[in-house]
C-alpha cells in the first residue's frame, strides 16, 4: 500500500466528478427539445437497465453467494408486487430483503 | 439563492411510497461495512461517500486499494465504471436550464447526480416550474447524498454485527428498487425498448467484455429506441 487512503479517495472523487462536469458542459447549449437530448435520454435509460440486470445476474460482492435462481425469483416476485401495488416502491424494496434472507437461510 | 419551497419539495421525495431511502440505506450500509473490513477509518469512509458518492466506483476504489493498484490504474478504472454519469447528466441538465439560474449552481449540483436522484428527477421534473427545477433538483440531491453518508456511517459502526447472510440480502435491495423504478418509467414504447434492450444486452456483453459491457449495451439499446418511430 504505497498510497495513503486520502489520496486514493481524492483520485476516485475527481475521476467520478469529471463525468458529471463534462455532462454539464456538454449540455450547456443543448435544448431539452433537441434530438441529441432525446438520444442521450434513451442511452442513459438503457445503460441503467444494463447495469441493474448485470448486478442481479453477475453481481459483485456478497450477493454472489446467493444462488442465481433465488436472485432471479426474488426480482421477478418484487417486480410483480410493484406492478400489483400500483407502483408502490417501498413494499417490493423491503420484500426483496426479506425474501432473499429466507432463501439464503434456507428456511 | 436557492428557492426554499422547491428545495423542500425535492427533499420530500425521500418520504412516501416512492422513497429511495431504503434502497440507498441498504447499499451504503453494506459499503460502510466493507470499508471497515478493508481498513478504512470512519472519517475516510464518510469522506468517500460524501465526495465520490457513486457506489460502483467506491467499490472499485476499495478493491484497487486492497490489491495495491497504482493511482493511474485506480483513476482509469473508476472513470470507466462511473462514465455512465456523462450521458445521464446530458440527459438531465438541459431540462433544468433557466436563464435566471447562475452557472455555478449547475457545476456544484451535478455532484448530486446518481441513479436514485436521476430517476426521481426524470419522473417528476415536468410538473415543476422551469424556473425552479434546479432548486428542486438540489433538494432531491441533498436528501439522497445525506442518506448515503449517514448510511455509510451506520454501516461502518455496526459492521461487526452484519453477518454474511445479511450482507447478501442487503445486496439485492438496490438493483430490485431501481429495476422497479425503471419498469415504472416504461410509459412509452421508446423508453420501454431502451430499458428492455439494455437489460437483455447488459449481461450478454458482460460475458465478452465486463468493463465495457454496460456502456456498449446502453449505446446500442438507447440508439435502437431512438430510431423507433412513434405513432402519433
């Protein structure tokens, strides 16, 4: 460990802020009615969907220790509950935690 | 400087049935525990969530630190993993523009950009008067960032009580919450195609190029959606 944690945090924060700032600078002359804005909008939604599905199918960290079948079943149940409760987000959020706990503990 | 009414309106998005607070808490509590086990002290853990505020990037930083990666390597891998903020910012900021708002507010408030705040803002900005959208955004961002920092602190302090089983269960909360939010955003054919294609392509490209998979699938899925002609 040749670098101090403080410097690593600084480098990480700068590397992250650059993308946010570049986004602000790019959008300065962009109208929210333009085609370019539209394109960025769909790309952004698509990127987020790719990221979230990847986090469930190929997770990092502790979630890897849960069976892929249990991760997918929990996700499908929670999405169904979200639709059935007319877009209540709190219920499926809590349910995902409880269901996966049950799966992991094998109750 | 900041319109209080709209700031509080944004802040209030943390309450109610669409609140991202639980999802943020679950993932940042887990992150706090990971920091503790990786040898960070409390101040460093708080500083990381406050100044970086991007979960995947913070995880990459921690892993890089543990294997002793060089600063340039850390910079490049974090930049790549958090590059999604670039298209996300471009897809949001034009909607917040107003000539009465000073530029510095955009430069500072872009730090609040994260998946949670972005999705909430995208869902609600059209209902907000254009003059005050930036203040509304700052309200949302202050709330989500504060939740992240407090949860990191809490996770750090209780890390010894978090079993691996609990850490596994905490891991599912964040992607499930955001997937629900995205299903909720599928109100027209183009957004639906963007989200469904991204969700299908993401894991497929991951098999070939883990680092680039998210950006490539987003680029393809988003472009396909953009090209679709909507019936009017």
